[in-house]
C-alpha cells in the first residue's frame, strides 16, 4: 500500500513542471508567429505568381495559336514571313516609338531600307497583330504604306514596312519644326497635294477594299511621306473591317487619338460609327495643315473654352477672309487654302450625316472654290468637352496605340 503510493507520487512528480526549467519567453512566441506569417505570405505570393504565370502562359498559347491559325489559313495570300534572326540585326537606328513598340531602320538582303516595327512582348496581342497584317497585307495603293513582311517567331513579333525617308506629316505642320526646311519643302501647293493624296488613300480603304476598312486613327503622325512627299496612310492597328452591305460598325469602346476622334465614337446618341468617322478625323487633319497648329492643344483640358476651340478659330478667320497659312504668294495658293479650310469644316460637322463622304471630299478639293458653300459653325458644348475629357482620361494608359513615327535621317 505504501509502496504503491510512493510509485504514484513519483509518477505525478515526473509530470510536474520543473522549477529549474525556464518558461518560454514572450519574444520567442512573437518570433515564431512572425516566422509562420512570413511562411504563409510566401506561400500565398508563390501561389499568386504561379497562377498568374499559368494564366499568362495559357493566354500566350491561345494568342500564338490564333496567329499560327491565321498564317496557316492565309499564309499563301499574305506578305513574306521573316524569322526573328533575319531582322534582329536591324535594330540599331531608332526611328520612332510608342507603347506598343519601337520602329527601327532596317535593311533587307537585297539592299532595300525598311521600317521594322517591333511590338512589345507584353502588349503585342495576337489580335492586334493579326488585325494589322490582315488589313494591309494585300493592299496595294500609292497612298497606303506597303507592308512588306512580318515576323511571328517564339513570341517575338514585328512588322516590316517600306521606308519613308521624310518621316511623318506632323513635323511639317506643327510649330516645333525647322521652319526654313519646311517652308522650302512643303509650300501651299505641296500641302494641297498631300491633302488630296490622303483623301484618295481613305477613299480606297472605304470603297476599294473588300471587306472595306475603317482606319479610326487618322492623324498627322500616321501620315508618312516618301522621298517625293507623296503621303501614305500608316498604322492599321485599330482598324475595323466591314462588308459592303453595312455602313455602321459595332464598337465596344472608344478608340483613336484625342483631338481627332469623331463625336459618335464615344457618344452613340449622335450616330453610328462609320466611314464618316474617318472623314471627321481627316477634317481635323487638314484644318491643322492650314492652321499649322496642334488641335489637341486647344481641344483637351479643363481650361478649354469655346473661344479657344481650334475649329472656331479657323471658322472665324474664314469669315473675316483672313488666311491662317503664312507665305501665300498667289491667287492659286489662296484658293487652295480656302478650299482646304471649307472642306475641313464640312468634314467635322457633329452629326455624321451632315459630313461629306470621302469621295465627295475629293470632288470638293479638286473642284472650284466658288462652288463650295461655307458650312455652319462647328458645334461645341460643355457636354462635348466633358465627353472628350472622359475619353482622354480613359485613354491615358492607351497612348500605346499612338505609335509616333516622326523620324528623319
């Protein structure tokens, strides 16, 4: 009995806390908790990264598959396909850049200079790439830049265009140019020829292609000039294709460049998006040509008012018969500037049905000034400005669509 009690006492005492053994310090508990937290965070970050990688990998696979499917289906009808190794040695002289990629001066094996547009891997979606290749791969027109080839090689994508030695139109019509060189090369009659050439290029896109093409980003940066200053429409990344039996195209979001976007593109209450949307952009373009001004400087911004609205300024000068283009030296030149001004104002009428079609624009430019009526003053309202500002804000991260090819050698 006594012996058993002693055994029990020994057993109990063996499980009792040892007064000589220190108890866990609170700091040690905190360190342990932090270690566990860090480990959990690491697992979560790893999981999110891996999920993102899988999603991106899947997207890239689907993206590349769409490109490959297109090449298999239309490969024999499209332009030449280059390997990346064939063009990578061309990336020494940069001609221009934008969010979607960079344009370099390249040289083909036959000695021809070309402009190579290398698309950023992070933003070069297969859809945008295919859109541009499919849109202009088979186009042949003197006023459309020629796509000579493309590269789709292990996620590396590039477009090979004919090289335009005089760069883009913007540096010849804005104030940040070499005035002596511009006055010598782009006098009134040359600007007039450029305006007609751009209109002919658009007319081909609107009526000469099957399916027909809406460019939706006509602006000075996207008009390139060859060695004889023949204008060529470029950058077809935002185009919309539409059949001959349809005049209106569907769009889920506004696209284009602020200052040149037609009102109906971001306000469908005004009308549907159609070839008249390109006409609006063209109108803004030729008004810039005669006004030698950046219309985006006076169209966008909270400080803009109807007094500084660029078309208003042009219209008021026309009413006063004050020519906004400096250097006019003959009656013929003044008539050309007047025609361009009136046609431009017709093109930017707010309601699409009040604008001429692009073939009618050509007739107006090539016809007599006396046959032209001055249109009503362009509509400007705070609502219109608010919509433009909203569109501008939403596009602040989409400047990548504006690949500015403004180069010279």
